[in-house]
C-alpha cells in the first residue's frame, strides 16, 4: 500500500469455505478459520501445512504471547486454545463460561481474553493466566438479553483492544461502543 493505492499481491485458496478469521502468526504461518467448512487451515509460503477439522462455524483467532492460539468455535459454543501445530490444548465450554455463539476476540495486555458472545448478547472477559486461579470469567458486560444502552447489547460481534479502550461492534444495534478499563 502506498497512500490510497495498493497493488494486488496475491491470495490464499485452500480447503476452507467462508473464511471469517485470519491470523498471521509470529512464526510466519497464516491461519484461516473456515466458518462453513468447520476447520482451521495453516499455510506456510502459500502451501497448506496443517488442518484442524471437526469445528463448527469457527470465527476469529488471536495469538498469545507464548505463541498458542485462541479460536472462537462459535457453533460449538466454546473457546479453544490450540498450538501452532493445530493441536487442541484447552477447551473452555459450559459453566461458568456459558458461551453462546462466540464470534470475535482480542487479548488485554495481561492476556485476559475478551470475547464477543453473540447470542448471550454480552462481552465476556476471561482470565487465561494461572495467577487468577485458572480460567475464570472475570467480567460480563451485558444483561444476557438483547437491548440497547449502556451495558446492553444485541448480538455483539467485533472486538478491538487499544490501550485502555475496549471497542465492540454491537451488530444488532448498528453501533460501535467503547468501554474504558479502570487504572
């Protein structure tokens, strides 16, 4: 990209359909979440080097500082930690997380997981460091019922963390909301 113009540099095609998430990992591997194909495909230099099957509508991916990858496995109502070799390392599902269609995610600087949980109409902050006694839900923003206003969402999807600001795409309300973390 130069200014407002860019030059087409190529594309990645492979055994995925309806890509929802893409992650360019520090190891140089590109990971693609295929929502309709129910898989994550890993590419190196444009060639398939791995595939994780058996997922249901996987969406977003984010790498941790240690190199592991969090994946929103939306149709299975769970968050999955995978290794760069696409091996499942940890699954967060059921109580106390109660995910219902998690879509997009990001990490805070302390690697707290921030998840837009579409059908619970909420944003969930989940610790992933043992310092918090394992993997527990630290905060839920949203009432669990669709609505509009402060602390209320309707099918949130997008998440972006920047400094002390958390940005959320409140898709069902046609708005972007910002929350600020305390000191």
